[in-house]
């Protein structure tokens, strides 16, 4: 990832985090290592998808009971 792309990613995450906070919603941040990203360097591979899915499920499961 280039420096410009990294700066854009951080900027978007900061804005999303602020919007979520203002709306009373938890912003779940996830920093994926290279081993969890597909070759396109954009999407999660199966391991990354599983980790993110688990994080979301753990956060939401109390709403399901």
C-alpha cells in the first residue's frame, strides 16, 4: 500500500469512527496483517473474513439473545 493510500484509509477510518461515535455506534477497527489479505490487497482472504466475522458476531451476539 502506498503512503497516499494509507493516509486515505486512515482518514476514512477516522471520519467513520467519529460518525459512529456521534451516532452512539461502536466502530470496530481491524488491522489485517498481510497474511489475511487477498492478492488484490483490498479484500480479506478466508482467514481475515473469519476474524472480522468473529469480531462482529461477538459484538452483536447480546442483541441476538
